[in-house]
C-alpha cells in the first residue's frame, strides 16, 4: 500500500480565484513569548484544495456537514487529459466506470498553481461529460485546476452538484497516479455548515 497526498499545503500566500478575498494564515502566539504557538486562519471556502457541496450552486442543496461519509471514499479513475482545451465525452472512450467511482482529471494545470497563468485558459469540461458522470453514478469529480466551468452560468457545476456529485478542485500530484492500476480516493472535508470546505485528499494505491 502507498499513500499519495493530492492536497496543496495551505500557506499565507495561497493563490485565490480572481475576485475572491485574500486568504491569510498568521501566527498569533509564539512559544518564546506566550509559552505556546498558535495560528489564525482566515479564508473563503474555495481556496486551495477544497470540496464543493451542492449548496454552492443549488438552492436548498446539501451543506458540507450533511455529506454522507461513504460518498467521500471510492475507487479512483484517472483520466490523463493533458493538452486538451475541452474535456468532453470522447475522453471516456474505452474507460470502464462504475457507480461510486471517483473520476480525477489530470490536466497538467496543477504545475501552474502559484502563477497567474493557473487561472487563465484552463481546460473547460463540457456539459456532455458532466451528464455521463451523472448517468454512471460517479460520487466525486476532481481536477488539478480551479474550476470545471468557464461560463459564469456555471452549467457543469450545476449538473454535478444538482445530482449530489461532489467537486474537488485544485488537486496536485496527479502525475504520481499515471501508472497506478488500482487506487482508492479518500477525501474528507472539514465538517462545516457551509457550501464548501478545505479537504485533505489522499490516493491509496493498493
């Protein structure tokens, strides 16, 4: 068994989606002065590696704390979609999917995470691809980029979240799964009564 961390480390200089408030992680107590260390985190929910719950785009959708734990664990399926401007149905040709699987999209954009280019010209996921995720009963869709949508009507978000398919954004280390024939994804978010939450995502290679 081997564990691969798919989570970006949260630091004080975390990049945020254009227009979102800046996040901060500051030390508020120091061992030498206060006899202990402490830190304060201030962040919107959609910063760094995080999970979108249905409430993010769906009226009366589930909040993060209402997500069943068994939804957060599943057999992983990695799709190598590097170099594609659109992630459409054709990338699923010959791919066997089962109910409860976790589909991870390796776009290569994770390499740009701390540069301005990360939020520019990332691949767009098509609604056709999203519909197949619904038809197959996929539990989570994850990606090494900031969003599946370029259209501010957010059609892919709405298709997935409207069918209780969780979205995992800003993943890293997906390249380490290229040759993994059998792996499980474990993605437990903070238990917050909110539309999203930071999440620690692990791939367990069997």
